[in-house]
């Protein structure tokens, strides 16, 4: 089940964080499904990243995709493209901040 892999996926992401990849704190809300354990908040800053389970009230960027796609993206096995966004497979409130998320972790 994908949600069981999410905690280890986020732990691995934290280890891959690239300090200096962003120039200001950015808060991401990741909606990766409708089951418990599939809503996450990720905050990246120039020097650190913080991950916590659950929804944040005010996010700079909302990202919605299936958990298995996020796990594949985090592992470097899949990269969302323009067609994924246009077709609605990946939904984001800010495409530029999605790119910054990928840069911050070398995805």
C-alpha cells in the first residue's frame, strides 16, 4: 500500500535536501490521496527542510497526485511533465514552485 511507503519516502527526501536551492521559505501542501497518512506538509528554506504529516492552512504551493506517483518521483523513477499537468494527473497551484521543489531535492 503506497501510504505505508510515504514516511520512508519523506525521510529519504530530507536526506537529499540541497541547502541553497531556494531563496526563501516555501510551504508545500501535498495531497497524495484520500486515505489517512496521505496528506503532508513540506517546508523548505534556504538552509533546511521540515516534513510533517497533515494539512497546512496556508501553503505557497498545493500539489495533488497519487501517492505512488509521488514515491516514484522522489525515487527518481518518474518526472512529471507538461502533459501530466495538462491532463490533470498532477495538479499544482504553482508550476514554478513545483520545479523549485524538484530542484531542492535533486529530483
